[in-house]
C-alpha cells in the first residue's frame, strides 16, 4: 500500500511496534523441549492482548491453521505449527503477521534452539545482515532491483544461496500486495519505490542449494537438498527522510 494520510501512518507504526514486541517475546520462549504449537498458542494470546488479530490464521487455500508460520531447519517457510518438539541445535523460524485497526504488518526471525554450530551462527548472521542491506535500499526513487541486488550480492559473497521462488511484497491493506520484492536482481531495474510505500522485505537464505519443494500439506516449503534455511523480515516504509522500519 501507499500511505494516504497521517492516521494510516500512525496505525502502521503502532501496529508494527506491537507486533515486534510479540515476536521478541516468542523468540525468548524458544528453547529445547518446547513444541511449535506451544509457541503458536502463545503468539495468538499475545496478539489478542495487544489489540490485534492474527493475519495468517485461516489465510489462503487450504486455510492456514496457525497464527505463526513455524519452520524448522530445512523448512523454508509456511511450516504448520504442531507437536514437533524443538531440540538443541535446531533453528526455528517464526514468521508472524497482525491486523491492527484495519492495517497489517509482517515480520520474521530465525532463532537458534539452544547451542548451534558456528556454521549455523554464520547462516543466521548473514541472513539478518542481508535484510539490513536490503532495507537501506528502500529509498524513494530507487528501484526494487536495487533491494534484490543488495541482498543477493552479499548472501552469495558469504557462500550461501538465495531462495528465488519466494519474495518480499507490499503489505498494509492486505497480507500480500504488489509489488513483489525479490531477494535477487540487478541494480536500476524493476518498479520504482514510491514515497510512503509500505513493503515487507524478507530474505530467505539456504546453506546449500536454493531450490525448494512443497510438502503434501500444501503449505510447508522445504529445501530440495535438505539444507538449512534462515529467514528474517521487517515491514518498512519508504519515507521522504529514508527507510522507516516499523517492526
């Protein structure tokens, strides 16, 4: 969406801040022995407590059953919360969206479960840094390809690969809006970034090959080669003063 007035801006900023607080609490609750369903139930409780509504629950076809997308290890995105028990050494991606006063924001983090290897730590660090580099390109008059290039060039320089079939997106009036925001591309290409445009940037990085497949549940997407995958996301607004990260 493109923000039309100060009221929409304030709703998004407040909703984004509340959603980030929820995500921080969820990340702090991740530890060995907890199920992904327990984290999901906590997420719904916390969202309702801040005056929001889960934007992922009952979304799409088939209807997504969870409040969060709960993806573990080689699960790239859209993992369904369930009775899977998190174990030390796992990585757990929490992707969460929330409606707040008619507008929605979206954010994600990949959390280490207990102690993880140095290679896993590097995967998480690189993925988060690639998001930071992409966010710096959310400048009025720049192009969507500038974001993708900033993410892709850094990730590949660190020996990892960018999942190409999944992209960031516009957000605000709907869970997913145009334009798609790929995590790869060429500088100076793609749609122009407009003033007050709201985007969700979400680099999804594989420790191995970038190719993916969808499981029989029609939601969970995994790496084809079984390699680990990390995912970080923020909702950001392209303002006249530069990128405003609201989650």
